C-alpha cells in the first residue's frame, strides 16, 4: 500500500514525500481512510508506530476547507505531557509546509499572554495539555463549541497522571457531533469505559500487542546491592563496559533520584543530562535537544518526562530501578531497538525487587536472563536489613520491599480516576508545571576518546529533589513512613522491666 491509496490531499502527499516516507506504517494504513471518512477511531498503538502522522496527515487534508474563527479552534488535540504536545506541533510543521494553518500550543510553564494572542487570531489546530487548556477556558479566553475533531492521545498515560476528570470536563465542552480519535497504548478496563463514553460507533485499529518487547533488544538483569551508592557504582561499571554504547537513557522511578544520579555520573566524568517533571520547560528542552543531537550521550530520566518522546536510535536503556508497574518496563525498553536496530536494555535488580520483576516477566511472557549471575551471587553482607531474602522468589521480603512491591502506590499518589480535581487543585498543578528550574543541564562537556559517553566532569549544579506540585505515579518518591518506618531502635524492642511495689 502507498500513501497515494489512502485518500490524502496532494499537498499532504507532497509533504510526506519531502519527509522521505515511502510507505505508510500499519497504524497509518489502517486509520487514515477511516479518519478521512469522518469515522470515530479507537487506535491501540504505542509511540514509535507512526501514530502521530496517522492523525495529523488526515487532519491536514480535512482542514484544507473552511477557516478558523477567533477563540474558536476547529480541532483539538489533547496530550498528557508538554513534550508530546510540542512533538505534535513539530509534526504539523513538517507535514503542513504546503498549508497555511494556524497551530497553537497551549501548555503549562510558559506565559499566558502569547497563547492568548494565538487563540485570538483563530486556530485551526489547538494542541494542549488538559490543565492549561482548562485554565484558558476558565479565564473566558476560549470557546470549544467550534471543535469539529477531537484527538485524545496517550489515553492510558492520561489515566496514570490523573487527568481523566479533566478530559471528561473538556469532552463535555466540545460539540456532541464532533469526530473523535482516541489513542492508547494499552486498554485497561477504565480506558475501555472512557472509549465507550467518548466514541460513537468507532472503528477499532490495533497494531501491536501492548505487552510485546522487540526481538531486537538484548535484555539483561544485573544483580546489585540495594543501597544507592552500590547501584550507582554498578551502573558506572555497566556503562564503561559497554563497547557499543553510542547513547543511553537511564530511567529512575523517582524524580529526586534522577537529579542525584545525574549529578553523581557527571562527577565521575560522564557527559550526562537530566529530564524530570520538576524542571522548567526551557531546561527540559535543552536536555532533550542535547541528547537528540548526540551532544550529550546520556540522559537520566523519569517515566513521565520521557514518555512517548521521539528519540531515534538509542543504543542502550538502563533501568536504574525496576519499574513498579510492568507496562513501564515495556515503554522504557521500547526506546531502544527501534525500527529493527539492535538495542540493549539492562535492569539493575536488588533484593526486594522480586515482586516487580515477576510482574514484568509475566507481562512480557518470558524470563529475562541475568548478566553475571542472579542475586545469590551477591556477597552475604549485602543482605543487611533485608537478609531474609536470599534469592528472588524465595523467602520472606522485608517490610519495605513488600510495601513497595504492592504497587508502590504511596500516600501522595496521583489522583485516581474517580478523584475529581477541583479548581484550586488544578491551579496548584499548573503552578507546579511552572516551577522554575534550579539548573540547566550542561551541554559543554566534550567527549573523551576512549569512551563516547565519558567526558570531563560537568559543571552542572545539583538539583534539589523538590517535591512541589502534582505527585505523579511515575515520579513517586516512595511512601511516607508511618512512625519510625521500617527502623525501630533496639532499645524500644527490649522488654520493659516493671519493679513490683512492696
Ligand atoms: P510516532 O509513533 O508518531 O512517535 O512516530 C515515530 C517515528 O516514525 C517518527 O520519527 C516519525 O517521523 C516516523 N514516521 C512516521 N511515519 C512514518 C512512515 N510512514 N515511514 C517512516 N517513518 C515514519
């Protein structure tokens, strides 16, 4: 099948040729004709499948007729993160070179004034994150009654981040007669419910099993002590030992660990940037651009910040922490081994990670081999404090690890789908999105000859692990201990001696 068979306009076909694409990807081939036929579409596809073009190309074709009115966008695309929203804008720029369309990006962390000016001029395509969109709406700067087509992208991520109540509000503001395109990488029951609610007689298109990992990725587990310094040490050994490492993404479960690990690697001579939700938009863009261009070959990231980013040709993924949610493992390692290229994915595993690891292996349907022996190969004294577990799958787990493996859902977790966010809450979230960066990742460290990722120590200042703002599942900082937590001082455990009165 060729692009010409899909019903796209000549202008769009020219832009597609100019982009160098010869054939539509499976999601494009399946979805585009239905979008052009004005059908609702339920697309089950991950990033990296070409799903963005699956909606931008037909939208461009459809928008060639008609024109925008002030404050009344004609189409609306909702994205869970600012980076994803910005990537969709890039897609409109790339494929819309032959069109004169007004595209507005409405995201947090940047000034309202410029966004207002764009909305006033009239927008053909409005690309937004939910919180900032509602803020504009509440200020009376926006009317959604002219929306002819609504795209809800990365719906499962919206769910994870607690955005579903916002999405439900927004959907109520757009006309019932609109066309809706709904994309999600996975279809848990809650997402099925939303799809039923938002879509009318949708055409379902599905391109890959959500739990599958590419066969081109060499996956390995790496046994490590559980202390931060032991994990950092093991990670450095791994990076240094990988001769084929061109560039690598390093994932942490918690924002504060992202900042700490980046600082530590930089101090050991690695050329490395950080990407997490507490950084402001400018710092995130600098970090990402440096990594994309190859200037900075290592990027330490949290799941939310890195989700869905289009970073081609990553040779290595390192999981500094085993993700608590197995689908995050699939997303993380999906950053490498793309388009048939070889990829490497290493996961550091400590005692206490057994439950999370079992869930991952169950999801991907295969055991992951160990690099140099499993946890039983670790020295005895490493088990201090958690010594009851000698081997994963055997023995009792410590209270701490057991709590974490129950799903890691801490007290300050992102709102569940049933928890509606009120206006003050959303305002707080918007404020958090606008939190100024305390650092900008260094872009100046030159590469060393012997290792492409090592460099002179970066001059980057450490970022303190601020916990302001929206607490996101993927960037959780663990549970708040109750009382003394897992640690009980020995003197409290001694039996009390009560003297009898005469
Ligand atoms: P996405 O899934 O939308 O994030 O797209 C992943 C990558 O695939 C992006 O770098 C696109 O530029 C690229 N891409 C999209 N469509 C095609 C196509 N038909 N042929 C080759 N690459 C494509």
